[in-house]
């Protein structure tokens, strides 16, 4: 059965809440589509609020930021963890592309792991990013730590986003486009998906 695969950052609950709204709207509009969710976010959030059937894959797909507590982050640890993860982005994208093919994915929706777009590109599947930021925007603020560690994680994330923006894969993101309410996001995604999933 054709599927739409959601890659949702497990960092915080905002990504999950936003995508649950999209999942519910898409599932209601396209009940025959298999909706697959790949995230490290707590399963209970989905169990409590998703109103359509989903296949849940519990695995990390990005690193977010490392937090000391609910309001403070650990910049050096954030960059160290991200650098290790993105050092293997190509191999991870190959493995995820196999997952996408196994699920007969017709579209990938990312909020906002670069791995999702990279895997979609490898699999030859369109991808759309529905988010109010991407991780390269966040990591940009850690310039001192990036230089100190001489890491390439920021460049790797930025390349993935640039390739998407330039047509390497389909990409829709940016604070200007997504400042509106959830309905504007849902309308955009639903319009982009309907033909792709049903053909």
C-alpha cells in the first residue's frame, strides 16, 4: 500500500504536536494511505492524540540540542553529538532509503530532520519540510563551538537544506511561509500530497 513517511524530530514536543495535526488531517483525507512515523518522540503522545492508523518506528533521526535542564542547553555537547550523527549522514540516508522503499513511500514529510530529505533523495521520493526552523539555523548560533571543534555538522545540515531548496529534492520551509496557523500548513501539505499518494 502506498505510504507517506513522517520523520519527526524527537527534540521537545513542538515537532510532534505540529505533525500530529498533519497526520490526522492527511489520514482523514486519504484513509487508504499508510502513514508511517519515524521518531524518537514518546509514543504516548501519538497514542493519546492520533485519530488515524499509523505505523510507528521508534528511532532517532536527528540530534536536536542537548539540554542541561528545561531552559539551558549544553552547546559543546550539542555540537559533539550532532557532529557524530552527521558524520555518518550518507550511510544513514542509504539505510533510511531502504526503509522508504520497503514501505512503498510516495512522499516524505520532515519536521525537520535533514536525514529525511537525504533519504528521500537517495530513494528518488519527493520530500517536504513542514517546520518553523531547520537545525542548520539553530547550529549557526553556535559558531564559536563549531570553529573550536572544527566540525562539519553545520555544513552538512546546510548542504542538505540547500540541495532541497535548489531542486535536489522538494522542500517547503521558512519562517515566512509557516507563520500562519496550523490550517495553512495542513492545506499546503494536503494539496501537495493528494495526487502523489493516490497515484
